[in-house]
């Protein structure tokens, strides 16, 4: 990367810079013309005279040239061209020209600014892209020294102002310098004494400012460093939030942060102070100009050596000079700033051992597969403190073998795995797979033929399926078809990407390498994905995600259709009385005793926040409906009964008692209030309740589930009236509430509810032993008869796993990473304690599954328990960075070997 | 069945006879009524347990897994309880309970159980009485088994 910002700018935007400079140059004559017009308007247009040079003989006999005023005899032609005008028209024509000039000048400026913006943004995009690409090319040890926070801060914040500077880098000095020279030139012509007087102090500025600026630059450098450290601290806090809370470290973190902020505060304050000192000096010197004009110029006017129009023009020109001069000084400051920032950033992105760009981008001409042997010879690796990690490791093994790497932590086992996966490069020695030297291969070979999973795999913030198929997306393989406006959009995307030196690969294209997964199409891929999930034992979890997943029935009509079929099929199964007791289905014409009153009233799934099932009583429309069917007072009285029961049951329990939280539908905090209400009013005085008290009581029965609470409050008399309310609710739903509820319809898919609820279309009954499990099994049965189990798992693949997979358990993340490594069908699977965090039965299942699935291919597994090695064809035992034993389990499992010692130590 | 009816039902169970009305109501409200179809296993020997059961209706078999297969060792009827050992001693279930007819039980969680026994000594006595009775029966069975074994060994030698 270019070490200097100017060479970076010239290399990638010299054409744009030329255009910008040209625009700036074109700008100049028109600026000049503007000054001339001003003078002409004042002198000729308004005052009606013209200055003519005249030879004047002075008292001492010398002849000097002097301009004298000569009255114009109107009508007169403007600039001596075209028709002649009276003085007033003449003035207006001049002003008209002045206006046209302003328009033209501003037009050029606008064009210049827009083009500057485009250039700046493209260069910024290019710079950020280049930096990010470099992050991908960092050798692994670099990440030990560079924190995530620093990298983010550099690529996002620090380079931001550089874009602006790129736009003005050459054009601004040319334009402002040009304007200044023009103005100066004009003044020199008009009156060289005045001109010199106006700029007399500029050299002083020219000398002092850079000296002052140097201080600011140094401070700026320091500020950048400190802000990076601040970012690092923030990143560390986010990552280590558990440890901070677990050890009450918040104060220490806050104090550390405060200390860093303090440092930045003083640096920034210093910068401010120095910047304003510079500004002060600048402004002061600038203001000395008018002092000169009014004194010397005024004197000359009084003496008659200078006419007022020229003085005005000179003052106006001085003002014009002042503006570009200020701009130039500002530019000087910005370029100093940009130069430092650029150098500081680029320095960080050029670590030793940066990968070749080719390694990331190039594709092999012919597909490479690893067959034959894996060979390591003389691998030597030292860490950043020069400790030996791997010491002359050499071996040759057939690639259809399953190899166990056995060794304690620090034995070099993990590092050897990483070297074999080419995640770290050895200091010396070579690794070959099937005769291909690993160090010479591009990632398009190593990353496709080798899978690597360690014990803390990373999961991306995408859907589960996208994570699963991550290892199959290397580049767009089938272009997306675009038409009309979409095509234009795509074309401009490509040309913009190219203009900024960015990759123009289409994210909308199909990137999936179906051949690599050994499947013909998307459907096959999903199958293969689910197979891989089965191998690692994640299939059941994904099925559960699917049951809890929602789909859009319009775009996924096939799934919705299958679900509705399952719902119907369940009907038949529920004719069996032993199963019928498990589910109470939703029926528009009957009250569901396993659902709350709120659910019964709404008879649908709320969409958005309009209707909150927990606070339904507060909604005005609900109140309106209850009023309409004449239930308001009945609801209040039901609430009174419920409150009475709750108070009776729970009032002498301590408020933090578990039973409270588990069973009461009134919180412990609300109990005293209800107690108060019960004491204040008798059952017959309910119509004298205040509105808020009425609401308080009325909200209670909404939570009642007859089958669960068994309070006898919702009886045969209440139910039919509530059904009436249900009808009234749906029937009169005002337009603005339409769509706030997805109503239950036995024949329709409910998009707001999840798949399980759509199939069940009812509530699991209370009081039936193991109802949850039995209903689950029943659903599974029904779905497998209809052949839609896999469909549900496919919906499960759309589960969003959250940042870093935070919505998955640790075990699920580990299994997902293993499945991801399997589904791309590598020739070599390298694992480092990849099942260590799982329970024993999962470990055994995955070991079996992987050994079976990789029949004829290679697995190199750094096992966490030496005893696991028994299942492998060949074992390498490592100690102190060396291979101390190598052979089959039968050969090594003898008295006195390191392996048998380790197994014994583990068993003890 | 409403809460009040349930309270009446509980009152008929000897163990709960002395418990006051409001506490019985709390018990009925917070404990789960669970129905099991005939043949369904209520709890499995060897599994951890977190609750005890009172039979409200129906019969159940107590089955112990022996090396040569499961053996039904006792029967449980209405008003009897089971599952208390697992929650008293924090050990896995000592036997499998299987519904013989359609079985309706009241499931009392560990927390609720401890609360009840600490508040109602009468209930504790009832439970102790039952456990003592079972111990007595088990001791008799053991005696019988020993005698049988001795006889067999005597016949051998």
C-alpha cells in the first residue's frame, strides 16, 4: 500500500484530480471578470466616468502616467460592442452581465463540488476496502497484537476525514491559490502600492503558521493513538462483560475508561487551544489589511491620487483575497492532519508476513483434490517469545486413515492441527497433502479441501442454514437475472465497485457450490444439510426451531399447505379418546377451557403491539366490546371473586415465596392493593368503584384459564356470553385495528403463529400426564406420515442464531460448526478437541458419526481424551513439541508407552 | 372439577384430614392434578424425582426391576401416596409406578411438600405412620425371604 497519502491519491484518482484542477482553472477568469464588472458598474454605470491613462508632466519635469477620470457621453455601448444605451440601461446591462457571471461561477463551483464529492467517496471506499482486505490477509499472530476495537476504529472513524481531503487535495489549492493570485494581480494592476500593502503581512503568516501547526500535528498523532486505545477498551468490555459482572469489576472498568477519557480530554483541549491560537494569529494579521487600506488608501483619495471606485474595488478584492487565503491556511492544516492519519493507519495495516493477495483471490486452473499421503517434514514453529512450540515434526500418513493426535495442552498438538489446516505458517518445514505443498496453495484449495473445527468455533450472525452452508459459498457461481430497473441498478453497482477498486461479486447471485456438497440443487442441499445435522446430533434441535418458526404462507405456500394437511390429519387422530384428552382444539363456536379468557376473547394471534394479551383490559376497543355485550359489570364481579380467592390463598405467604411467582396471576406487590379494595367494597357495592379500581378488578379474569386455575369463576353462564363478545370483537373491528389480530380460522394458515401452533390448532390440555411429550410424539407421527418432517427442519434452518450465535447454546454452536465442516465434504477434516465441551453421549455419537461419514477420507483429530484414540487407525503422541510415539492403538497400548501412561492417568 | 370440590376430595385423604381449609385450598390450587391412562408409567425406577403423588382415583402397581426382569411388589389404591422417598432423601426413584386402571393423582412438588410437613405436624405423623407401616411390611417380607433362603440352603447341603 502507498506509504504516503499523496501517492495513494495520485495512483488511484489522477484522472479525477486533473478534471478537478481543470474545473478550478476555468473558474478563475470568471472570478476575474467579476471584479472588473464591479468596478465598471461603480465607475461607468453609476458615476458615469471612465479612467483613462494620461501623461502628466510633474513639477520637476518628469513625465509619469496617471489615470484620470473622463466623463462618458451616453449613449454608449457596453465594452464598446453592440448597440448603444442610455446610462440607466447601460447600468442594468452591466448588472445583468454581473448576474450571469455569478450564475456561471456558482454553476462551476457546484459541478466542482459534486465531482469532488464523488472522487472523495470513491477513494474513501477504496481505502476502507483495501484496509479490510488487509485484515483478511493478516497472519494469525498479528491478531494477538491488534485488537478488534482498534481495527474497527481505524477502518470506520479514523479514515473518514481522509475522503474529504482526497476531494480537495489538488483542486482546492489550485482554485483558491488561483483566485488569490488573480485578485492580487488585479490589485497590482489597479494600484501596486495598495496591493503590496494588502499582502505585506502574509509572509509572516507563512512563517509562523507551520511552526504552530507542527505542535497540533504531534498532538493529533497522540490523540489518534489514545482513541484507538479507547476503542480497544470498549471492545474488551463488551467481550468480557460476564467476567466484569461476575467479579464486580464495573468500577474498575469505569475508572479505567475515565482515566483514558481524561487523557483524551487534555489532548483535545490542547489541540483546541493551539488551533484557536493559530486562528487568532491568522485573523489578526488578516484584519491588519483594512487598517492599511483605510489609512493609506484614504490618504491617497484625499490627495486625489486615487479615485473612490478603485479603493472600493481594492477593498472588495482584499476581502476576496482574504477568503482564499483563509481557505489555503485551512487546507494546509487539513493536509497535515490527513497525512498523519493516513500514515498512522497504513502503518498498522502492514504487518510482517501479510498474505499475498493471490492467496485469497485466485482459483486453481484445474480442481485440486487431496489424495495419497499427508506429509509433514521438519516442521519448526516458535511463538512470539521465541519459545519452541513445534520441534522438527515429521510424519507421513495415508489420507484414507483416521489419525488421532494425542497430547496434553502445550504439547504442540493444537498448533500442529493449525499448521496442518494452514491457519498458522510454520517457521520452517513443509506440509504436503497428496503432493501439493500447502504453503503454495491458494485458499480456494485449502479452504475447500480441508475443514477445521476447534473447541471454540465462531458462528456468524445469520440464520442457522446460512451458517451451515457457509463453507460452500466461495464466489458467485450462477448469476442472478436482472431486468429493467433492477438491471440498471446492478450495472451501476458494478461500475461503482470497479471505480473504487472493490470486488463486484453479486451477493444476490447463487454462491452455493452444489457440486462440492454433492447435490444437484437447493432441495438436495437442504437434505444434505439435514444429514450433516444428524451426524452431529443437531437435527432434533433444528426440528424444534422449525416448530417454533414462523413462515409467510404466501411465499412458502407448500409448507403452509403441508401444515394445514397435518392439522386436518390430527383431527382424525383425535377421534381416539385416549389422545383426545391431550389437546383441546380451537373452535370458533366454543369456549376453550385450556386457554385464558383473553385468548378466548381475541380468538387470534396479536400482530404488533396493539393488543397485548397481558394488558387486554386496558384497550378501549375491548372495553367497548364488553360494554356492547353487557359484560362490563360481570367482568368486574368476576375480578372481585378472583381477587378474593387470590387474597385468601396467598395473603399469608411471604411475597418472595416461590408459589407466588409460580401460581398466582397477581403479583405480590399488587396483593395489598386488592386486599384494600376487598376491604373497602362489598360484593354488592361494585357499581360504586372508581374507574381505575374497576379496571384493576376487570383485568384479573382475563388471565384465568378454567382448566388450570379451576376457580369456578368462568362457568357455563359466562362462557356463552364471552363467545358473543368474541363475535362482537371480530365483527365490529374498526378499520384502524384491522390486521392487529390474525384470527384463528380452521381452514387458514395463521401467519402470526408458529408452525407448531398452526398444526395443533389448539391448546395442550392441563392435567394430563406428559401431555407435552405425547403431543410432540403425536405431531411427529402425523407429520412423518405426511412426509413433512424435513419441511419443518428446513424452516428450522431459517432460525436466526444471533450475534456470535448467542441464541444457541454452547453445545449447539459446537455441533453446528461440526456440521458446517462436514457438509462441504472436505478431503481432510481437522479437529482440535472439537467435542470436548459436549456431554459424553453426544461425544460418542459424533465420534461414530464422523468416523462413518469420512470412510475413505481423512480425519486428523486432536482428541481431548487419550482413550478416544482407540477408535482411530493411527495415533501420533506428542510431548514438548515433538512426536514421541507413532503407530496403531494395538502397537502403542503397551506397558511403558507414553500413550498407555496418558490413558492410565486419565482413568485415575 | 372446581377448586372447592377438590378441597372436599382432599379432605377425605387421611394424610390431609387435619390440615386447615385455606391451606388445603392452596394445596389444591398449586398442586397439579395429573391423569394417567391405564398402563402409563408415572415414575421410572432410577430416575431423579422432584415430586410425590397422592392417588385421588384408580389403582397403581409398584414394580421393581430385578436382574431377571421386573417384579410387581405391591399395589397402591385411592388415598395412598408414593414418591416421598426420592424427595426426602434426594435419591433416584426406588421403584417404577405404573397406572393399573385410569389413574388420577395429585402431584405435590418438593417445595410444597416441605412447606406442608413443616406447617402441619399431623400430616407428618400420617406420613411417618405410613412409612413405618411399609417398613414393617418390608421387614416381614425380608424375614420370610431369609427363612426361605435358609430352607433352600439347608436342602442343598
